C-alpha cells in the first residue's frame, strides 16, 4: 500500500496510514517491524510526514540508514 500523498491528504489520513503500517503483528521473529523501529514510536518517527513537512519515503530511508 502506498502512503497518502502529502498534497492530497489530511494529517489524520497520514497518521492512520502510519498506524496501520507499523501495527504490531505479535510475531517478532517473522515481522521485523520492532527491529526496524528499535523500540521507538512510529508516530513520533513519522511526525514530519504526518504534519506534511517531509515525505514518508524520505523518513523511512533516514530511519533505515540510522540502524
């Protein structure tokens, strides 16, 4: 699923997308979401996307490169 475009979505829509994408699947060995987030809150990590300041992809790459 592609993230909502900043120009054509609301902060609530973007927040809902981030919440769905990073929802815990309760199966850490096969999921990998917890490893990627490293205990950090997805809504905080993606706050700039939710507020429309930076793209989802840009933030995801930044988070990935910080591992």
